[in-house]
């Protein structure tokens, strides 16, 4: 068992290097918790507290009713009145309001005559996603007010009753928080493991390392220890904190989640280690890690759904360990996934782990000989 | 020019030359300045998309009548849905759980009869709430598709009534509703933040780590002059990178560029001043490459991505987080940058933001000077 003690010794040495520095310790343990709080709360695609402009040139019942509906909306924070469409357009240009409605002089008159009153809407196309959601809100309010003014026979037909499974109120936090386990631990693990070999090379201690009575594989396994542990500890911490602090349910198997986190950590550490064996300096290691991490996050389905990507990028996303871990996080937290479903996402991560860890070993051995 | 022969000028030039050498010695700098901008613009241009089209939706028709078939066909033709029809709900539910379907629409038994007797049998839509954004879009699009179908049916039977109110939405500056137009300027902000805070923090921290900073400080040049001259190369790199980004965005992704080059220069230069100061402060405070990078990620990259308002609306965030965004420099860049592409030079918007960014830069430099002076003492 001497190889085990040798590996443990090098792992211990690596842990000391990373965790002995007080500031490094703080950034590795405190910052992930801070990030969970900050970025978890900030990332919402909901659109609330909006300011809407109004240009009212109609003095009748239709505009009065529509403005009352706008005023009663819980998504609208304030209504700003402007005398002309040009003034409204300027307010949008200066970002004072995100959208504005223009009620034409003949609005109530047209409604009274049984025709359709057309309300102009100007939206800020710079913030196109929020603008489209605001347009949806306004359309719904116009339809509701319109039905009060003149009931539609076709509207008395069947309606759609929606049931949102796994997240009845579509709370966006239930999506982001479990996703944080994937995103933040991946960022941490890549940045720590990418430094491991590169640091020795930059400081010139690489040759000393090679002179030790250890096989390259043993050194490499020892080197993965800090990144692996830091990632694992933070992921487990998140798994405990998210249900406690944010009330996100954890309905699935904790055991399966932990097993997945373990395999995910292997895959991500492997990626970081491969970068590290290629890098000559810490700067290269860090920038290399960054250049790899950002696409991994953006292709994981966290920033926007994989379904929306072009086909060839969807194929790439399937080889991304982050997209599988993200699916497992949501699957275990919200959906109570069966072992079979979880394993269908574990094996691609294991494949990545095998490929990246053996690449790192081969590169490391090639460079040490 | 007489000042060019003065010893101070020579010393400053020497510092700049040394810094340039240091920048180009490491090929990863090239990666950061050229490859990263192209990669990020590409990802935000092609991979990140908030346009939900063709959501895979299961459909179960329990009625199997003429009306229900016509409705199912309407959903199949709708561009927001990619319909997969099944005879029973259970197998589709399993696919919803696995994430292979985003929703299931169920047409109930007696749907057609309900239409005739005016006692409507409602449709059921099950969505995958684990993707809340897609689920909300799906429900909205399904309601829209049903309303359109009902109106077409009513018109066929000659009982349609025009709705009292209709909206005519017009999207200023972006009539094609391209989410790319919003995302690509955000990517440029991230590139600038990374070059400003990350590269600077990393390279300066290395000087501290290796002890060469003390050597520099002992050269006969004043500390402000030393610091400013050290920053020149990163400032130029940041601007060059911005130029690459803008060219790629305009020529490859077809973004309009309605402002002026001068306007772009003014807002980029003021933002770079702020983030370079930030990077400098991080390195002076940590003096360690690893800790610097972690800090730069935490205070530079992530806030620029998440708290700047380019991906997530600041007004929708909880109040304390909204306050926090006021100290994120990217918050003051994004609106100007989006405007210089899509609107033009909106100086009434640019100038206050430029002033705030320069104030950030001034504050950071002041702190750096104090930190360095303390080191010497």
C-alpha cells in the first residue's frame, strides 16, 4: 500500500499549498457562499417593477378603463404621462421608461361604433427580452379591458388550464439555485486545478517534484486533491443551504445527487488538470481555464435553454459535463428522478472524466520524461 | 520637442517598453485579447438565445372529433410548438420528467360537444416548471394559438366579433426582435472587464509575487507616473479588443452601428479607466496571482455578467441587490454601449455614465497610490 501513502502525502502537500494562505482560504470557502446569495438572487428572467409611459389623446371610457387596468397591474411600478409620441420616444431613448402606450383620439369612438380601437405601443428594442415580456403583459391587459368593454362570443369557448409540474408557481429561484451547484463549483474547480501543475512550473519546483520517488500518475492524483475537495465541500454545502435558505424543495434522492456531484467533480477536475499540464505559467493556466469555463457555462443550459441553440451546438452541449450535472440538479431537486434517469446523465460525465484525466496523465508523463 | 529629451520622458518610455515586452512574451495574452473576444461574441451571438421556438410539446387528443383534429393541426402548424402526438398521457409524462418534452397539451373528451352546447370543456396544459421561463412562454403561446383557432372558427361560422382593443407594438431600434442585438454589446462589456481587471491584476500580482515591484518602485520616477505608464499597454489592448469585438459584431452578426467611433471611444475609454483601476487595486491589495484571479473573477467577471443589467433586468432584482449594482462599473457601460450600436450617440445618456466611470477610476487610483506608498514606508 506504499503507493497509497505516497499519494496521500502529495495530496496533503497540495492541500497545504492552497489552504495555508489565509486569503486563498477565504476566497475558496467564503466567496462561493457569497456568490450563492448574490448571484442566485440576481438572476431572474422575470420582469417586474417596470415604468410605463402613457400618451393619452382620448378622453373617453376606453382609455380611462385601460389606464385603470395598467395602474392596477402588480408588475408596473409607475405610469409616466407624456404630451406627445415624440416625448415618449425620447423618454424611451433615455431609458426613463421601457415601454409606452399611445391612446389615439378616436379610441373610445371606434370602440363605441363596434370597431377595434388600436393602441400604439412603443418598446425599447435594446432590452428586447424584457420588452417582449412587457408587450405580453400589455397585450393581456388590453384583452382583459377589451372584453369588459365588449364581450366576445368566441372568448366564451374553452380555455387552457395550465398546471406547472415540479414548480407550480414558476418560481425562477427554483431553477437558479440548484443550477448554482453546477456553475459555481465548476468555476472553482477549474480555476484551482488549472493552477496545480502550472504553479510548480512557474516557480521552478517542477523539477524537484519530478525528482521525488513517485510515479507521474501518483503525483497527478495527489494534485487533483485540493480542487476536488474544494468543489465537493462547496457542492455539499450548497445542497444543504439551498433548501434551508431559499425553500427550494429537494424531493429526489440525496444519495444520487452526491454520487453525481462526485462524478461531476472528477470530470471538471480532469478538464482543469489537462489545462494545467499544457500551461507554462500561472497566467496561461488561469486564462486557459477561463477560456474553457465560459463556453462550458454558456453551453450548459444555464444562461439560456439548450433547446434554443442551433443543432450543432446542441451536440456540443451533450458532451458538456455541466449540462448533464445541471439536468441532474433539477432532476433530483425538483423532479424526484429515478436512478435510471440519473445514471443516463452520469455516464457521459464519467466518459469526460476518463478522457480528460488520461489526457492529463499522458501529457504530464510526456513532459516529465 | 524638448520634453522628449528630458530624463522623465525617457524613464516613462522605458517603463512602457518593458510592460509591452511583458505583455507579448506570454502567448496567452494574445488568447485573451483576440481569441476571447471572438469566442464570447460568438457564444452570445449564436449559443445564448432567449427566443423560444419549436418547443417539443406532447399532445393527447381524447376527443378525436373534427374540431379536436382541427385544433391539433393548428398547434402542429404553429411555429412555437413541435408537436409529438401520443394516445395516452402516461408515456408522455415520462418524457416530460426526463426533460425530453417541455409540455403536454390534453384535449378532453367531449371537446366538440362542448363547443356546440356552449358548455366548454377546457384544455389541460402540463408544463415542465423546472424550466420556468420556457414554461411561461409555452403557456402564453398555447393561449395565443387557441385564441387564434377560436377566432378562425367563429369567422367560419360568421359569428366573429371584432375585439374592442388591439395593440400595435413597435420595437424601437430593433424591429426584427433580435435578442443578439441585446446580448452582443453585453459580451463586449465582459471582454473589456476581463482585460481591464483580470489581465492587469494577474500581471501586476506576478511582479509583487516575484519581488520585481519593489525594484520598479526604486527607479527614479514618481509613483503616479510609474503606475500610469504601466497601465498604457493594457489600456491600448483593451481598446484594440473592443475594436475587434465591434468589427466582428457588425460584419459577422450584422449589428447596426448607428453611433460614432468617437462616441464608442469615449464610453470604452472611461470604462477601461474604471476596470484598469480595479485590477490594479486587486493586485496591490492581494500581491498573489491566485488570490488576484479569484478576486478578479468575483468582482470583475461575474458582476459584469450578472449584475450589469444586460442579461437580467436590474429593476426586477430584490432591492438590496439593486443597491449593489450601483458599484458595478459595467452597469454604467451597458446602456451606452447598447445605444451606440442601436440608437446613435445619446450624449445625455453617455455623459453622466462617463462621469461616474471616471470617478470610479479616480477612486481606485487614489486607493492604489495609498497602498503603494504604504508598502514603501
